[in-house]
């Protein structure tokens, strides 16, 4: 028994026609075209992978090259440290009844121990609870615009009265 490659047989082939032969010829041509396309795609893929990352470089004369601007790295500007006022003190902070029953009046003394005039001082006065949280705050001016060296002035602040207030704090905030 001889082995014959299998192929599909159309009704025309059974009756002696040539339709089956034509169909087989088309299949062979289709397979050949498909093989040629796949080979072309494979070649293009190989070429693309080979050229990936390649860059064409052409030397230019130095006089034709453009000068790049220098890279400027900005110098960080240091944040100024907060001004610590050690030569101006607040003394004798006192609590007094306010002009209204709902207010507390606080008075204090500002002492200038520096060697220059203290001009237009502002004092921040805070009412704090037992945990140190600020309950109310006010900023007031010293009663004298200019406090000469080795002299003093006073300030007066009014804050809301509350049973939760534990203490008061005053500090110079502007000079």
C-alpha cells in the first residue's frame, strides 16, 4: 500500500473534474505567500532589533557647534533664624478686673536693657488652659512708642474671662 498525501476532494474531482486540483494549487500558493510574508516580518523585526538604540553621529567643526548655556544651580538661601529678644523683658504681668464683667485686664512692664531705643514694640498676650493650649490671644502696642535704653514702659491687654484659664503668657512679637 502506497502512502499518498491527503487532500480534500471536491465533488467535481470525484466525477473527474479539475476543481480539486485547482483548489490544491491555490492552497499551495496561499501557503507560499503566507510564508513569504512571515519571513519578511521576521526580517524586519530582526532589523529593528538590531538598529534599536543606534544613533547616527556626525562630527561638526567646533566653530559650527552651538555653545550650551552654563548649568546654573541656585544657591539655597538659608532661612533666617527667629529673632530672640533677650535684651527686652516683660515683667510684672498682673491680672485685674476688666472694664466689663466678661473681660480680664492684664498689665505688664516692658524693660529695655539694650543699648539702643526700642521703637514700636508689640506684645502678644495669650490666655492658656491647664494643658498649655491657647484659648484666646491679643496683640497690643506698648504705651510708649519709643523706650530708651535702661528704661521701661507698660502695656494693657483685655481678654475674655473664663474659668478654664489656667495662666497668661506675654511676649514681644515685633520690634
